[in-house]
C-alpha cells in the first residue's frame, strides 16, 4: 500500500495572512500563490467553514480564477478535518455515496505547507459546479448548496414562516432565472395533496437517486445531513432534481465535536424536520423502495467486510503524515484506535437498522 500524498505549497505575504486573521469570520480573500506539481499558480485564498474558523487548524477556499491548472478546477476546498480523530470520515463517506450510485464530490488528502512550514494533512474537496457536471458527462443545470436548516423544503422552520422560500439555499451554478425551478419544487411539496403527491413529485425529483442518498445518510449517520450538508442539482435533460452529500466528517459514530455518537441516535427514517423526506416516506410504494435499498446496502456495502480495506488503507496512508501534523500529532493513540471504532460502529449500526426495517412496512 502506497502512502504517497501530494504536497501543496502556499506562498503568502505575512501582512495578507494577518488580514485574513483579522477578518476571520467573514469571507475576506487575499492574493497568494500555490505550488502544485512544481508549478506556481496565482490564487485568491480565504478561510472557509462556519464554527470551524475558530479552530487552531483552519480550512481554506482556494480560487484559481480559471481551470487552467494541474487539477482542472476553478476552486478547491481544503478541509482541516480538525475535530475528526481519523481525518478520513469525510472521504470515507463521500466514496461510500459514490459506491451507492449517488453523485458526490471527489476528494483526496494532501500535505499542506504555508511559506515552507508544514501545516498538516488536509482533505481537498472538489467543488460542485459546472466543471463537476462536465467531468461526469452530465447536462448543465442549476446547483444549490444547503447552507443551514432553512433548507428543509418547507414554508416554515420551527413553526415560523420563512422570509424566503429560497432561504437556506445558496446557488453555486446556473443563473438567477433558474431559481423558479427550486421555487416550484418547494411550492409543489407544500401544496400538493398527499393522495396526489406520489404522481406529482416524480416529475420533479429523481426518486431512485433520492432514496439511495437517504440510505447513505442514514447508514453513515450524519445528524446534520437531512436539513443541510447537502447540495441539489437539477438535470436540465430530465428536469429532475438530485440530492448530493456535502460535509460528512461527523459520521461513522462521531459527533461534530469529535465525541462518540450512539449508533441508534439517528432513526431509520432520518432526522425529523425535512418536509420532503417526511412526505416521501408517507407514500407506501416509496417506503417499500427505500426498504429494499436499505436491505441491499446493509447486506452488501454497509458491512465491515466491504469497508475494512477502505478504512485500513486510508489509515495506513495517513499515519506517517498524521505523526507530523503539528495540530493533532499528540492524538496518535486515538488515531490508531479509529479503524476499530469505525468497524464497531458499522456492526452496531447495521444490526440496529436491520432490526428497524420492519417499521418501514
């Protein structure tokens, strides 16, 4: 097994770095350079994330301005994964979704240097944009990030009318005129009688892909993955929306704080509060479809046997670099226990979900 991980070298003036620090909580970007595969690129760099900006090890958004670079992308997200003791839950999750046939961004670990000082292991995440679609041979279409719990497909949140139906959704691709597709979807979800809902919603949502995504979110147990931590893509050829995972570090038995989450914490139907999920699971045929998908995944992919090599390979490849990461290298004992913890979570979660399958009848 190879442990070769690419190195990215950020070159930034100290004055500009201090400007980023001074504007820690906003999206201030500054010019810099990054060297990838011995080529220097002029970039704009900013901190990214919400509460994670206050951590010692921070995440970054790098904007190349165009896709004429070794990676063939305009932007990359560099996640510190600071609260995940394994550093690889996010990658493990996104790769798992791809195995389920769900659209999900590619990602890889990198070694990150700032002005020739090693700043640790980061996870480079692909941006979900027009280049993401082109890479996969998909037709163009609007893409939205669900940025907070307002993205619950409802007219309301916590019993209060939302100021905008698009609240919680940030457009990452497309034009303002595309917003009417998402507005129509949310309106249909909230105004269609339940006895007509199954016939109507199939004109707007790729149902098969939706339940593959739901099964993945439920298995990996992303507590925040039902009302945000996802993105939406509307396929312009089919006219159907597909849902994609995003930000899956708090999974496989860990909370966003890094603490342990009980394997029964997220119910088999997913976390309450998402209007679309709640209505879809009220339709008997859709519940049966979801149950069949879960049964297959629990027997074939969400198992220790299937996941073991993936987990051990990631752990093996990261370990020598983890030992050099100045922010986390004192946690090596926890890191070395992570594979066993993940395997135990898979076993416990798998057993729990199998026992709950009858509730989907």
